C-alpha cells in the first residue's frame, strides 16, 4: 500500500474513532434551585440541587453534578466561570440550568444558565 493510501486510511480511522467517542456522552438538561456548591481541592466542584433528577445516574443523595476540568469539554476558565455562575444562582435564590452527561454516574456538567 502506498503512503498516500496509508495516510488516507489512518485519517478515516481517526475520524471514525473520534465520532464514536463523542457519541458516548448523552446530553440532558436539568433546572432547579441549587442546594450546595462543593469546591474540591483540584479546582473541580460539585453542585447538588433541591430535587434529584432521574436522568443523573449518580448514586449519591442528593445527586452530585460534577464540573471537572478536562472532562466533557470543560477548560480551566470554563470551570471558573461555571463556579461563579453556580454560586451566583445559589446566593440569589435563582434556578440553575445545567447541561450534563447522563451516560455517566458523575453527571459531568459542561454548561450552565441562571433562570428566574
């Protein structure tokens, strides 16, 4: 096989593998009042809500929604922004909407919105 075909086949394989990895995350949305915001030593943090949605597979009670740098597309700056957003919602008594991976027991969050 010549080098051009080999590179072409390798690129197709990488694209298929990347597409498969993306499909393992199942996105769900949840909105509720924040019960706790629990910062971790690593810079990651956990949010819990007044109610626990069934879509989150976490075994904890209340269910833990994790914001983790390097997981589900979250960057360091994104985690900092989401921590500020979660704390603002908590202090203001506003509902927080999170987008999370419902195919994981960590219910990893990658976006948040404060609502009335």
